C-alpha cells in the first residue's frame, strides 16, 4: 500500500468514526484501535505533523490532550505481563478441616480461644479412641492452631448454626415515645 492509499483509507475511517462520535460515541476498544493506527503515523512524523495528529485524535476520541499524547506513546508498547504474587504455602492444609470441625463439635462448639486450649488434650484423647484419624504431624499442627486461625477455618460452620428468620417480638407500650 502506498502512502497516498494509506492516508486515504485513514481519512475515510476517521470520517466514518467522526459521524459515530457525533451520533453515539466510540467504545473504548474502538478508541484504542484508532489510537494504535494513529500511533504508527505519530512515530514517523515530525513535530508539526505530530501536533496535527494529536488534535485529530483529541477531536475524534474526546480525550484530553495530555491523555491522548500518553495513549499514543503507550499504544505501540507490548502489554506488560502481570506479576502474580508468589503466595505462601498454607500452614494448615485443607485436609485438617474435617478434623478441626470434629474437635470443635465434640465440646459443643466452644469459642475459638477456649478450643485452642482444649485441643492440647482433646486431640490425643480422640486419637486414642480412634474417633480422629490423623497422622502425628497433622495432630501436632492441629494442637498448635491459633485461636484466630480456628475462627477463620470455622467461620462457614458457625454461619450454618446461626438462626435465620424473623423475630415476632414487638415492643411493648413502655418502649414507645
């Protein structure tokens, strides 16, 4: 494609897009596509032509001039890969969850601070009766579980126990102002 054909095709595209801007506006994906096409020309032109291209992009997209300049600069850069945080290996794996639920339900769902203290003698007792089937390392981890971790791990089970529904209690005459 020659330079004249390219320019003519761009002029045609921009005229069509101007009509759509007046009638309904451009979507962000259309604006980015136009910006990418203009960035190719923007890179190769001189200072005065860059100003004209920038004016054209501002009129076409409705962006602020500074944002349009930054968009033209960044349009040809390859997208940066997102860094995925490494994360930490869980100290208490998911296979300890059923054992923790069992240890919590035996003493009738105590608070986590009380359960954390109770686990030191409850786990060996349940293992001796073969009600709790865990390895030695899992039993040690279970006994070392902190109260806050117990709260996090048992939140779903506690929510199942919460009462649902409406209360039918109405305030008496003494409560009215």
